C-alpha cells in the first residue's frame, strides 16, 4: 500500500473542512427555522388573546353606548328591550369575587397540606396512587359538581351555615343574605364546591414545585438537627412559595370562570348587594350562560358580551398581579 502524498492529505483535510462548514451552515439554517416556528407558536397565544379582546370590545361598545345605567355601579341588568338597555356589573362582580376568593381561602391550605404530605411524608407506594386520586378530581364534569353541591352538600352545610350566621352575624360576611339558608343556594355553598373544583389544580402545581426543592438543602437542614417540620418550614415552603402563588392564581382563574356548577347552585336572581356569603345571585359566567338562548338581537347580546369583557379584564388583572407577586417573592 503506497503512502499517501502530502497533496492528497491536504485535499482530504480541505474536503473535511468544507464538509464541516457545510454542516455548520445547515445547522444554522435548521436553528433559524426552528426559532421561527417556535416564535410563531408563541405569537399565536398573544394573537389569540388580542383577538379575543378586540372581539369583545367591538361587540360591547354599541351596547355600552346605548346603556341607560351606570355600567360599573348599577345592579340592574335589563336587556329585554333593545331601546331601553339598562345593565350594570356591580352585583355580578360582587358575587364572582366573593365566591372565588372564598373558594381560594378554603382550597389553598388544604392543597398545600396535601402537596407537602405527598412529597415529604408519604412513602412512594402511597404517594403515587394518592396523587392520582387527587388529580382525578379535575376530570369530574362541572355539572356533576353542581348537582352534588345543591342536592348533597347544601343540606349537609345547612347546620354550619346557621351556626355561622347565628354567632358571627355581626360580621358582614356571615349576616343574613337574600336567600334562605334552608335552600342552600348561597355563595357559601358555591364557594365550597369551587374549592373542591380548584383543589386538584393547586395541589398538582404545588406538588411539582415542592419536588424540585434542592436535595442538598434538605440534607443540610437534617444534618443540623432540624425536625421534619422544620425542614418543610425552612426549606420546602420558602423554595416553593412562588409556585404556590402561581398555582393559587391558576385556581382563582378557574373559579372566576366556572359556569355550570355555579349556575346550578346560585339559583336566586334577587340582587345581592350585601357582601354576605349567604347571598344568592349570578356570577359573570353564570349570568351569561343563563341567557345564552336569548342571544338573537345585537344590542341585548352586546350587554352580555360587555359582562364577558369585564370578566376578561378581571382575570387578566389577576394574572398580572400574580406574576408580579411571584416575581417579587423570587427576587426577594
């Protein structure tokens, strides 16, 4: 076998360099294509949100212009006559915010406790099936929650509601509302049902965040003689604080937009106006759903679209506030 000449070696090296440059160029093109596709995919989310906002705004403006009541402070919602529209979101906002915040107060401590138990205390053979059972709550249809809430939960909660009303009635949250406690169709019942509905969301996100706690921090705390609870309090909870806030806001967004279950439970159409958990009424979503069959004329339909726009803005503000709080906690 004849040894290769220096010229052939140089040629092979030049060919190898040429192939390398070609590969680099090909990889650069592939990277640019992938970046373009990824950017387009990310932009579709922003575009969808913008288009939804534009649609709501365009359809709401004519009805808002024809509205004969104050949109923000009026409790009236009369849309039977296109020539005499009078609608406001005061009571809708009150019922929506009160039921959602009450659900959040009930659900978050339970969800965080479940997440801590599954990640720090429960053995693996119990953690996985128990976590799957909690996640299965998210698969239960809303209408099932609503029927369970009004026919099973409401009678069960009646003694508790009467006890709170009797002993804490001096506080505005527990004073008499506009519906009978015997019926159970109150914001209090709706809040308990909503808390069960958002529980799997908050639990799942919190559980995954707690699992990311650096093992070295946990072992360092144990090496210093910390108890299990002290490890959770000093390492796990501080590390997952921003994640819990984000999970809570996801749950709040679900509660704000829940429709069927709330519509079944809050059957009273009387105006609340008391900021009491024992009021009835409509949330934004349930009010719109209750009149969906009547969306035939442009101006009355636009009144309900205006309510939808208010709900859209409310959820947007909640999410922006949540990101600001979570970011502040992380930076702090």
